[in-house]
C-alpha cells in the first residue's frame, strides 16, 4: 500500500475517533483518559486547598470530593451560614478529618484590598497553601445591546479582576516556596460565544487570556495552571445571574434537566484535573462537547453549524428551555 494512502487512512481513523468517541463522554478525551489511567484523587491527601465560591454549586461539591481525599480546606464565600453547612458535611463525608482541618473564612472576593489579609490568615492557620481554586463567579441572562455598561464592569469585577488579584498574591507566594497550583473555574462560554450572556462570555474569555498568558510567561512545571471549563451543570445559578440592569438578578429557578451534569460528577472531574495537573479541560454533555471540538478545531465549519442551530437551540442546550425570547 502506498505511503500516502497509509497516512490518509490513519488520518481518517484519527478524526473518526475524535468525532465518535466524545458522544459517549461527559468530558474531553484527555480528561477522560486521565480519569482512567492518571493519578488518583487520593494523591492529594494532606494538601491545603483554598476554594473561593465554596458555599454552593461546583465549589461546594468540590469541597466534599477533596474532603474525602483527606485535604485540608479553606472555604470562602460571603454567606457564613451556608459555608458552615458545607463544613459540617465535609466532616461527615470524612470522619477522619478534624474540625480544625476545615476553615470557614467569610470573604467578599470583590474586596480586593482585603485579599492579602485573607491570604495571610490562610498561611497562619495551616502554615502553607498548596492549591488555590478560583471558583467564585456568577452567570448572566441579558440581551446584548441592552446591557448597561455598569453591569459589564460589575460582572468583570467579580468574575475576572477579583480572581486575577487573588491569584497574583498566590502566585508570588508559590514562587517563593517553589511549588503550588492555581485552578480557575472558567466555562464553555470561555471557548464559544454563548447567546444572551454577553458580559459573562466576555469575562470567561478574559480568564483564558489572563491565565494562558501567565502559563506561557512562566512555563513553570512546579506551578501548574489548570483552566476548568464546565458546561451546563445542575446548580442553582439562574436565580443569582446578572441581567442587563444594574442590581437586578434574573431570579428564575434552575430547572432540573437530563442534559445537565450533576455537580457531584463535575466536582469529581475537576478533582481529576487538579491531581493530574491538566492545563485545560471541558466538562459537559456530549452534544456540547462536540460543539466545543468543532469550534476549537474547525472554526469555519463551526460558524455554519452554529448559524443553522440558532440561539434557541443553544439556550435549550444550556438551560433546558428558551430562557430569553429569540426575535
């Protein structure tokens, strides 16, 4: 068989594999392989992990996964009562943890002037920090041209600038001690343009820019940067989502849907990404994964496909309904 025919067959098999196999996955192929053949989550035992946005959703459930792995945890958010409940459950899922192993630290992530004080408290409490998980953030539902610019600024303060400011403190510390790990909860919206979430999508693209720049600039294998990109996860995000109006929340109940991953499954996969130092991972249902592969590797074809699918389809894929009316 001629050489170029062999190369052609290999190429066809390769692309067919990437087209077919993700239909059976809930994360990208690399992360799936790491889940099966990589380091087990239990390898994180004894690590000190700080999770922001830990009072609910992905951050809450990641705390439970890491508690089972015998990590020492700092749980941060604005809501003290909810953080206390998360701590109690962490101690229940792993009775071997001491109460002092899980620290509740109420914190407004947007109060950047308070970041150093909070960071110093973590070091004083545990003597070190191994992993910072930047998980704080909120989503959005709004018509693009009607968004008040003040909403953009408020959303970027929460989703971007607060995370960058805290990570700069953490990275300086990690460089001093010679190791560490920064994890950023981004979104599939940081890869493709999501309708009716203009400010949110922009903020998630910005996170990719900031932290990919950091990774490229430092190229420090002792301080990995992991960008985690979940798709539709079954968390109560809609009620707190930004809108186009300053101070107004979307206020809708997030419906239960089969096409959404459970927060438990998402948290497990994020822990897999952390322990295996994955640079970037995608966590979503198979349809969303196929769209992401299309956007990343076949952008011209993706534009045609997205136009054919339309914004209503993409809304149903994310919210299990048409959340915002399509004209």
